[in-house]
C-alpha cells in the first residue's frame, strides 16, 4: 500500500511539474516579471508533494526565504553576466527549432567526442525547455534552474533518509534532515547560481543522482548519467564517486583515493600543489572569504555570510570530533572526499596557469573556485547539519544541569517561605 502511494505521489509530481512548465510558458508570453512571481506561487503545492520531514514551519520559512532571495536576484542580477552564460543563451536564439539544434549537437559530439564543448551538451537539456515553451527571454532560465534546484534538495533528502548510516543522537533523525533541507533552501550560493544561465546547478544534481544510482547498483543508468555529466564537467567522476563513498561509508577506499590524488598533484605541481590542495579544502567552506572586507559588498554579502556560517560549522565539527568518538568516521570520510576534490580542482587550475605561461606557487589557484564548489555544496550542508545536531547533544547536559539547579533553587525558596510565615504567625 505504501509503495503504491509513493508511486502515485511521484506520478503527481511529474504531472504537476509539466503543468508548471506549460503555465510558465503562457505567463512568460504575457509578462515576464509577473510570470516569475506566479511561477514561485505555483511551487507551493510542488513542495508539499515532495513530503519532506515533518517540520512545516521551518521548511516554510526556508521556502519563503528562497523565494524572496530569488526575486531579489531576478531584479538585480543579469542572467547573462559572464561569457559562458552568453554562449549558452546564444544557442536559444541561433536555432529556430529543436531539430536543427540536435543535428548540430550530435555532429559536434560525434566529431569531438573526446573534447566536446559543454555548450551543445548542456543545450541538449535546456533547449527542449525553451523551444517547448516557445520563449527566448533569458530570465526563463530561472524557472528551469529553480526546478532543477528543488530536485537537488529532494535527492539530498532521499540520500540522507535512505542511505545515511552514521550515528546520530537519539530522536534527531528528523531534525537532521530538516536542517539540511532548510540550509539548502536558504543557500545564497544556490539562489545566485540558479539565477544565472549556467550549468552549475545541473552539475550538482547529476552528482547526487549519479551517486544514488551507484548505491542502488543501477550501473547502466549510472554510466549514462556519468557520461552526460562528464560532458558538462570533465571531473564529474570525482565528486560523484566522492558522494557515493560518503554514503556507503567506505573509509579505506576514500583514503586510497585521497593518497592517489595527492600523489598525482605532487607529480605534476610539486609540493606547492599539495599545499594548495589543503588550502583549497578549507576554502571550499570559506569561499567567498568572509575575512576579506571587499566580499561584504551588496553583491557578495549573502554568499559571504554563508561562508561565515560554514566557518563556524568547522569550529563546531572540531569540538564534536574531540568529544564524540562515534562521529569521527563521518568527519574523516568528508575530509578525504573534499581533499580529493580539491586536488582535482588544483590540477584543473594548474593546466590553466601553464597554458597561460604564468608562474605557479603556493596560493596560486588558477580558476574561479567559488562557483566550482557547487557540486559538493549539498555535502557541506550535510556536514553542517550533522555538526549542529551533535553540538545540541553535547551541550544538552549543561543546559539540563542549569535547569535542574534553577528548579532546586525555586523549590528551596518555595519551601522556606511558608516556614518563615509560620514563625511570624501568632
């Protein structure tokens, strides 16, 4: 019976999502800004259908914050702010129909299969959306990316509900998953990137979904998803397998990958590259740098505040690691996964620097790493939520002790007053 309900719910989600696409197309043809506002209103039933943990107030607050943040970015952010965004959008206006685009994309991929551009590869995903709605306004990408982002949240929740096997304090499973969803919904990085005509949110989804397929041993589908994800990011295998190793709890395998990645970095870049990988592992939490005053301008402020929160979660994680030995396996695997991913980004940056014939040394990254942390950002929020629930357990005895002392003081004073009154009575 429960399986049938789950199938019906998934079918309803698919049908309702199609209806959102169709309604958004009509609304955007009428008025773009009004269409955006009504699109977010239509998301409320969709969020309800996803049936996340029983924390309606917290999740509703998260959803409202997400909508407000998205509306702010719609009004203030140009979705075509960079060269990549412009190239993606050019495909929308350059091809009159899907047939001509797919002929171009297929020819490009077959001819350049070992070094295919991400532009036609990503276009295979968003072009049916644009051509199906018959709209070429760049703001339409907000609808597409927001729905992709909600699926990222759903996949993260599903992985944590079904495959998170690390110890949690008693009666905190629901709270743990609720904080993950809340954190992702209010994430300024996801709000920002899903407001651009960019592939980063899709990369995050493919990483989570690929890991889930691998856990479920659906190897054929995993290979198909991984091949497509690799067309968007050459190193998609690294973060996809990293997420898989975390949820499967393979500590030794994660450590082996880390040692291998560090060895490859040392082979190509020397010891300075290994040091940079360590710094970048920390920078995945602290980007944009919250200790740089320039990052607190109105454009960067929200994402910098997110990085500041992540820095506090690192401090909390150290406390939990020291005082709760049962959590150490989780933190070790997270560290290994992040360091391996950092090594990959260091190699990508090193190739960029060598190509430009620049000097390489400690502190040289070579690329914009702020946006490239997005595929593992759900993992960072899992890290933060895990730390929060364990900090709650570790600080609870102190809170209970203070409450007991205050109760004892109240009882003692309550017993003394009648006694004093009896001494004064005739």
